[in-house]
C-alpha cells in the first residue's frame, strides 16, 4: 500500500495585476521585475479570503478525485496567512465541503508549508489508518506586504492549490525530507500585530509587513534546494536523472535556475509558472501540479519531486512515483 496523490485543484483571485500595473504606484517597471524575478503578473485578492480560495481549490480537487465528502477523514491546510484565529482555516474548509467528521488542522512553515503538510499527512495516513486526505496550500500574501517596498511587493501573489491523497495499491510517496536551519540573519520576517490590552501597551515599532534580505534568501534557497533533493533521492536509492519532473516552490526564477545548474538538472525537467502566478507562498506547488495534470504531462510510473524552502529557514522535499 502507498500514499498516492490522486487529484489536484486550484483557485486564484479574480484580479490580475501586471508588472505595469505595479509601476503606477511603485518605482519599478516590467523589465526591472521580470529580469530579477521571472515574474510578469500575479493575482491579488480583493474580496477573497484564505478560506475562500482554499475551499474552492479543495472542492475542485475533491471533484477530480471522484470521491465524495464522506470519504475524506483528514484535512490539513498549509498557510502562513490564515484569515481566522478560531476555528482553523482547515475546519472552515471542512465545513464548506460539508465533511461531517474528519481531523482538520492548519500548518505553517511559510513557503515550505505545503511540503511539510504532505509529509505529515503521509505519516498520519500510514500510522493512524486514515483513508483519504485533502491537503491545501492557501495564502493571501497581499495582506502582509508593504506596498511601498518594491523589493518585496513585486514578488508575491495570492492563491490556493489542493491535492487529494489516498491509500491505494500504487507506490505513491517514496521518500520525504524536512529541516529548519537557524536564521542568524533574519532573512525574511513578518510580525503579527499586537493590540493594546489593559495590561500591555501596543508596540508601534513592531513591523507587521514582510521584510526580506534578498541576498541571504538567495544563498539559503539555492543550498536548501540541492540539499533536499540529494537527501530524498539518496533515501529512495535513485539518481536525480531518474526524475521526470521537478515542481519547485516558485520563489524566484533566478533561484530555480541557479539550483538546477548546480545540480546539473535539465531546465526542461523543471516546471515553472512563476511568470503567470508569482510567489503564492504555500500554494505554489499545488497550483503548479494542477496545471501539470491539466496538461497531461505525467504518466503512471513517472518520478516527480516537490522541493520547497522558506522563512525559518525551512526546507523540504517529497519524492513521488506517479
């Protein structure tokens, strides 16, 4: 028995924002953004919440799986931007899908969240006898950006992706790897807002928007990519050459290309959609997988790889036989 991804779904907000649109209020232009990041456009939520996007992506994934809501007994939502404190986003998505009874909780490892959630779901399904799970990656990053800071505002978008995992006779997930390295340089930070209470004065100096040290992130991400890939392939006893398709976290095209070059991976084996969708944090990999499945790129027996890296400094990879 193996834990297999049997379907995927995706949901993007209605509003499409191009690089030229950003130049209306930021000191930037399409050439500056695209040459440094690979991003041409992103989708921004105007009325959609993390729950809305996640629920819609999960509904599509569930429909594509040909399972019913009563078949699902585990739901994990990977998100760094929950729109609620209580209940969890996963619990709200469960309600939207009319799933009467299932384990539901959120996970946050920032841009690595989806890979973390897949790994946890696999472990729970193997050890707790859950039959079918929905894992969602959903983020509304536009709420935590400083829209006057061109070094961060141009990088992120909003969106959600979801997959259905099932216990079946196919091999499925072969190996996984997770890690979190101390971030001595505070490479990427975003603090929660702290409200005043009768016992605590609000800290007005507390930065509640994303700040980033681009050089530090680039250095870590390239190293994390190669480290995670080497570990999961070694665990599985296969070569990088055996991988049919790599779906990396879509952080920056420069990072993806640098890591591919370092590992001698043919760029044609790496799926990239950052130009169309930008960095949607936990949602990048499932959104990309949904596109891959719609294009019929994969066939049974293909080896695919998810690899992610994020604040913390977190990293992870999942190796799958399709």
